[in-house]
C-alpha cells in the first residue's frame, strides 16, 4: 500500500460557548479548524484534526509513495528531514498532523480502532472536566461542572491567576458542582504561564490553605525548568506542564531537572509517535501523563494505550460541527467505540458550508499573552469578565 | 482473536560456540532453552524462544492473565503481566517468562496483520548496524582468528566485541586478532569489550585505560555491576570509550538512576529481559535523553525488527549469523554488516518440529508442559 496524495482543508468554527484563561479572560468563541486527509492507492484515507498548515507540502515529499503502515519509520524520516530548523513551529504542526493521519491509516488498514493497534486492552480513558472557564459567569461555571459531574466526571480544572478571591470562590463552586460525582472531587488549577515562579508559590500556597489541589498547571514558563522545579518544591500540588512544547527533546530538561510532576501531552507533541515517546520517557521516571483536550476527544484513542496516563481533559465547548464520531462520556470515562482508526468521519457538506460562509464571532489567534505576565497581576477590568460587573 | 493456551518445550542442542564470559569461563550453553508456542482460537501461533527454562512461570502467567485475551492488545497485556508481579517485581524467572510471552504476543499481532513484525511496530524495513559478538573467552587464538575472519568475510561485519577480564595480555592480543579480521571490511573497525560485571569500577578503569593505550574502543560493556550507576558513571568519567549497559536490568524503571546520573553512554536493551514492549519504552526514553541504543543478541537475530522503530538505534549484537542447532529458523539476514529483516509474517521465528522433538529428549522432556 502506498501514500498517493493529501488534501488539507482549513475552516473557521464558532463554538457553542466562549473559552478563556488568564491570558484571554474575556474569552473567544471563534476557533480555527483544519483537517488533513492522507490518501492511498487502496482507497483508504487517513484523517487528522487540527494544525495541518502550509508546511504539510514540504514534509509530504518525505512520505509520498511510502507504505503508511511504516508510520514510525516515517516519523523518524520527517524528524530528520527538518533537522536544521528543527521540529518546531509550522514544521512541528505539519509533522504532528501527518503522523496522526498515518496512524489513522494504519489502524484502518488493520480494521481496528487505534487504541487496539497501539496495544491497549480497552478503549476507555478517565476524564476530567476543564471549563476553559475564565470567561464564564459563576452560574455558567456551576452549570458546566454539574453537567460533567452528571456524566460521572469527578475531577475538574479551573482557570485561575488574576484574582485570588474570585478564584477561591469559583474553586468552591466547581467543587460543589462536582460533589454529585464524588465526595472528594479532584481539583486542579491552571494559570497558563501568567505568573513568575515566586508569584505562583505565594498564590498557590494561599489556595492550598483552603483546598487540596491535585495539580497546578503551567505555574511558570514552559521552558523554565528551574522555576517549575522551584514551584514543585514549595507547593503540595503536583506541577503539570508541557502542553506548549513540541517533542520529547523539549521534555528532556524538564524531566532531567525534576521540574515536572505531570506531563500534559497532545497531538501537537509530534503526533501519536511523539506522544508515545514522551509518555514512555515519563514512565521510566514514574511520572504520569495527561492528554489535552481536542475535538471529539479523538486523542483518547492514544491515551488509552499509554502506560502511565491518568486522566484526559474534556472541555466540550462544541467544536464538532463537521465531525461524526461515536465516542461518549460514561461513568466518568471517555468510552471509545470499535470504529476503525480514530473513529472520526467528516461531514463534507457541513465543512464546505463553513468554508463558504465563515461564521462570525470573537477570535484572537494565535492566542496572545496578557499584560503584566510574570511581573504584576492585572486583574480583570470591570465588565471584562461576567463575574466582575461593569461600573 | 483469543489466546487459548501455551505450549512450552524445553530443548538442548550442542553448539560449536558457547557463551562464556569472565563470570563463568566454563560457560553456559545458549542453546539450552525453551520454545514457547502461544495458541489462539484463530489458528495463529505466537512463537518465542526463551533462553532459560521457565515452563512453570510461562504456564501460570498464561493461564491467569492471558488466556481469553486478544493478543493484539499486547502493550496492555504486558502492563497487566508486570502489574501482576508488582510485589516481587518482574525479576528473575518471572521476568524471563513475561518477556518471552510479550515476544510471542507481538508475533501474534503481526501474524494477525499478515505482515512482518517490523511493519506492525510501524517501522520501515530495518537495516540495523550489526556487530559480531559472543566469542568464547576460551577459544584458542587460532580458533578466534578463524571464526572472526570467516564472520568478517561472509557477513561483512565492521565491528566486533570481545569478552574480557581474566588475562589483560591475552585480551589485548585477541582484540588485535579481531581488529585484523575486520580490517578486511573497514579501515576503522568498531571494537567493543564486555567485562560482564566482573570488575570493580576502579579495576575496570585500570583495565580499560591500559587497553586504550593501544586500541580505540567504541564501548566497554558492564564495567561495573548493573545496578551500580555511580560506579558506571565513574568509569565513564575516567575512560575515553563509552560505557554500555542495560541488558541485565529488569524493567524500564530500573534505568531511572542510570539516566538521571548519566551513567550510561550507550543504552543496551534486550527483549529477553523487558519484552519488546519494555524495550521500546526504554528506547524512547534514551531518544529523549539523546543516547544511542544498542540491541543485545537475540534468537534468530529477531531484534533487527525492533531497530526499525528506535530513532537512535546504534547497533545490534549477532552471535549466530546462521542459526546453530536447527531447532528454529529466523528471517533476518546479515549482509554487508547490516541486519535486514525479511517479509515473513510475525517475528520470523519458525520452529522445526522434528528437530525440536529430537532436541527435547530425555531429561529436557521431563520439564515439558503441554
């Protein structure tokens, strides 16, 4: 079987609700989408969601005519292909997207769901709720986590960082909402690199006087292994990080310097192959990994097969307009079906309609950083978020 | 597809070459082992060769943890087997049994796909840098010369490894013999020595420094005890050549101190210790740490399949370019110094049932478990 061609479709989608964090407290609801299709001479097409930008054309030369079942070998070839400038930025996005589509093909050729191709015993992944919720009112916050708790989800992650008193109040709201799923919900917070390490320590310690936190996410810059380690040594919660790095090469200083307790992994970590490399490296060190949120939770297929996966982020803001899928959340787990590959199909008519008439909304990508970051906290202005009323 | 049970057959064959190192110059035979045949309800049989005879462990683990399971779920099943041994850890006989069953499971997964193992793992056809190994520490100089020359001529090896440790003068002389033989293929032969955990770190430093006055070494294998990451690190800091170890460790987690302290310059993995699943985990970790990976000797040189998916695969050890004993055949050819796996479905190991019946006679047959 041979790879014969590819097609890349870009589109815009409007989520059912806005998502926001410390850097974008007012939130966005317009999100970029992309779908990469890799075609074969056997009429089987591999699909990848997100990130497949312009560099696919460059990297496709490295895989054209190859057998898609040799995906790890092709990953090595692509990684070597981009050697000089590195597996970073646009090249990384393209490499990731291609690798994902190739794994989709490999599983489809075997006629089995990807979790089985990767060797997992069951297509089942523990979920945690993540509202990306800085832009939600207290009422909307409660409603989101209660909806998740009613699906059995007993863990939640709150966006924090700009207003300690509000964050404390909203942590209590999240815990209350989750309490129907567990008497002791697991609570996490995420400040998206807004703090300096010592700001993080002060802020988190004050939260820890009132709440038991499972992890604090990105309490310092993604590459600052000294700062991340400092935070880890001074708070009780685990330090989670790595969502914004690209590969196992970037994980090296974090692990070697004991700067990370939980590794956030995603499709953008050099694809399925790269995710597995990072998980395996973390596993040697006895560290868990956690899969990031994504459309239709498709990366749960990969998470199910990682030896040290703890729980996967579920946001569910409504990003599946043109996607058909069969996974569902049940008893707190993402349950995957037996459909081949990632189990995702594209509704081409809806995709074409989105491209023809792009939705209108609030979008700001690439997502910017908020003023004051790592120096002084700039709290939400009156009216900037629903929970801080205007004058 | 469901696993129905395991058949194990102990065998013994006589071999020209015996595996003798500094620890036991009387030697153990590599061809005393156990054939594992993992059966399924779809007729596929997963094959592995275990170099130690552990029929009781193989049967117990299969009955309790594998029977009724789908062999395609192999990484999950490996984790299940390792977790079940949590208390004592996957050590000793239990380790050998889990590792062998993992090899048989991967064989089944590839056979179900009707493709060679390297492709099921996701690799492009492997071409793994092979070196000649496993030479008898007690072979005479003439025998060593003849064997190495034949290996170099026929298979194109550019690297060779000598078991050392008991006689420094002889070690140096015999390294010269190997080097001379390999000069037929390259102006710069890769020479390696294997101390087999016989020396203390300081003994190893003295020994290696003396050799390094005369010979450029690629690596020194196990120059201290396998768990002594401080000693291995110390040796590495004091010699020019790389320190290589890992084949005797029991689990990926056992490599943690070695990685953390940079005790290894070359990470050695062996599917007979950690299974294919564990070997791939360790190789990914090594890649993250920018360390090359080398593969140990393996039945039928089956390790060549694994090299295909290890981004930093440096080399693999070859003892028998063509198989001795005749109990099984493999599907890996050594040509021009490279190990190349073929297209036979699975790991390429095929049991010659007649030869096996002959080799499993008398006392060996007593341990047979049907």
